[in-house]
C-alpha cells in the first residue's frame, strides 16, 4: 500500500463499511463465558474493537500490521476509559504466532487479505473448542449482476462468491454456521461519505503525485461502482461456532 492510501485511511473513522449497531448485532449471537478472551484480527483504528469493549467484560487483543492504526486505537481506548479491556498487537495475520486460544475471533473487513477459506482454516488453531468467530466478507447478494459489476470485482477481488458458496466453505472448514446477515446499506453510505470528504480535501491540495492520483482514482471508481451496482454485492456478517475440535 502506498503513502496516500494510508493517509486516507488514517483519517477515516473506520477502514471498511461497518457500524457499531451491526457489530453488536453479530455479537448478540455469540454465547460467551464471563471475561472472554477476544482476538480482533485486522482491527484498523478499531471502530469495532471499541464496540466489543463496550459490550463485553473480557480482554480484546487487537491485531493489525499498520502501527499508526494501532496508536490511534490505543488513544481512543484511553479517551473512552476502555484501555484496560484492549491490548494492541502489531503483527501479520498470516503469521500470528500466538500460543493462546480465544473464546471469540472477530474480523471485520479483513479476512479477504488471507482469503476467506485460508483465513478460516488458519485461524481455527487460535479458537477454543466451542469458541465463536464473527467476520464480514464481501459477497454477491443478488443474482445476475451486470457484466460491468462482474468485471469490476474481477479486478478488485476475483475470489468474491455468493452467500451460499461462503456458507459451504464455512462448513467444510469445520465450523457450524450460527447466523448470517447482510450488512445494511447505511454502513456503506457512511463509509463512502467519509471517504469522499477526505478525497476532496486531498484533491484540493495541489496534487501532482501520479501514484496518489492513481490511488484516488481507484477509490472514486469503487464509490461509483457501489452507486451503480451496490444492490448486487455487500458485506455479509457470518457468525460461526468452532465445534468439536
Ligand atoms: C478493510 S480494513 C478493516 C479495518 C477494520 N476492521 C474496520 O472494519 O474498520 C483491513 C485491515 O487489515 C489490516 N491488514 C492488512 N493486511 C494485514 C496483515 N497482513 N496483517 C494484519 N493486518 C493486516 C489493514 O491494516 C487494515 O487495518
């Protein structure tokens, strides 16, 4: 990722579509023990980490490979008096090297980095038997998307699947699917509104850097694609149980 990419995302309230309300809805399906140990993978600046900390009495280990996101999360946690419930870990989700097993693994908008199936299989070793996992993955949510939408996603994330294929992957990776729901459109609207404001600010500085312009162009295409074809794809929250291992 280039500098401008991080400059944009460091200013965003969150780094992917989401909302505290939907984090809490997903959490309501997880039956957790008192003081649960929670691992939040690809936490970004931690919008969902803070929601989890508000709603649980356990300890959250929030992992990301971008240090400034973690610094921001630590500062917010402190300001909200939630710092005793959150510890940040600067690390790579591909090589977590944790000895501990968790009651809950959370990952909003991040498992795509490893790939949905690979992430599910690799992270299982960090989950206690009967532990829960909650994640979001972009998916086709309506049949027969137009060719332009297909070719947009062919470039962005060719591994995108429909919900039913993701459910099959979940089961074959050794989990029970407890619940899934499509994240409502307002999560995307909020995300893109914030993105458009930041892009406008950056563009209004005399921008000559071609790499920066390319990055901004990529985000603008993403926003436009959602405006045109957003009814065909969305983030799906999957809540899983790690049975019998
Ligand atoms: C789309 S953002 C989602 C962030 C946050 N969960 C949210 O929903 O606002 C993906 C996050 O994964 C992090 N990330 C990307 N590659 C990673 C890796 N290899 N290991 C750990 N984190 C990674 C990024 O820094 C970013 O914070």
